[in-house]
């Protein structure tokens, strides 16, 4: 999705795209990171709103109108004076099922290329976020969360077969890192993984890499795109997760007598 600086335009446009995807048969629809605001630390406090709030009300109504799940990308959320980068999730009846506040905030400095520090205006989330669908359990991260294998592993342990990351990789990290990270999380945990990005806008302060992609539990790229706005469609087969796990039972072959991933806070 191409995102502009005008929130109302972004919301209207998101609804148009969701309606189109649903008309074409999508049952679970994912928006990109920061779909109602520029991805810019100076914008987050200005665009921030509560959840539930105006943006989440529109997504709830749109989910209900189309009878689809919506993973609402992310929006700057304000709560008790703190601003979070938050992904709200809606059921086909328009119920807010859960929300994921980006747990790992971007703090990168590649000299001469990119310096970006979300903590300049955001606070980190402290919750693991999953929800059930009739198809499978889904785990949510937001963009930089993809870089942390422990989170994906914990979601796998919680029973998720599909991990979804609304994201906005950039022109420095995206070309080298995004697809390998998606494929690694998929193969490590034998799950489907999707990252949904905003379209590239060369005039924005943060230029997104784009390339929204879905990867199978076997590590194959099932669907992807370039950097312009489009809708990427993909069929997910939760039974294929079981098949891969039977053929390559690595998850039960871990040497948990020697190491483990421990959840310290629920
Ligand atoms: N925008 C992000 O959260 C992540 C990113 O750009 C990167 O990990 O690189």
C-alpha cells in the first residue's frame, strides 16, 4: 500500500484495497507497518491515536462488512502518554481480537546510509501476541521483531503455524536481509511467514524496500512483489506445516537437555 502524509486518505485507501482483496476471495487480509502515518519518528506522536479509536473503528467495520480477518498493519498508538507501534487484529465480525505492540524497536546506524531510532518517540511493547482462526493459530510481530529468532520460536512453541509481520524494511537493509530473515524464520520453525510492506516512496524521509513476501514452512517464497503498490495473494495450507514437521522433525529433536528458549514475562 502506498502511504501518504494525509491520514484520512490512507484510511480511505486501505478500505478500498481491503474491499478489493475480499472481493477476490481473501479471507485474512494484512496491511503494512504504519499504514495511516508516514514511517517517521517525528510523525508518530502527531498521528497517534488510541486503540480502540478512529482507525481501529474503520478497520473493525471493514472486517465486518467483508466478513474477513484483518491484521491491521500497524499504527502509532497512544496509551497513558506512551506511543507504541501497534498492530490491531480484527475478526470477521469486526471484533478487536488482540493488538501487538512492536516489541523490538529499531535502533540502527549504518554510517552514510541510514540512522533510525524508534525509541526517539516510541516505547516498546511487552506482550506476545497470537490469535486463533479456524485455519490455524497466528503469531504477530512488527518488522524489526522479525530479526529476533527467539520471538518466532516462542510463537512456534505456542502452536502458531503462520507468523505475520507488517513491516517496512529500508533501502539499506531490505535488499540483503529481508528475504533471508523471512526464510530463516520459516525453516527454523517450520511455519508460514509473511511480511507486508508499504510501497516505496522515493520522496519520503524513510524509503521503504517494499517486496511484500510470503514464505512456506519449507522455506520457499510462495508469493512476492516488487516495490510498487499491489495486492499479494497467497494460499496457506496449515496441513502442510504438519507434513513438513513429520518429514523433518527438528522441533522435537532439539537438545533441550542442553539449551532452551525461556519466556520471562507473559
Ligand atoms: N523498519 C523496521 O522495523 C526494520 C528494518 O528496517 C530492519 O530491520 O532493517
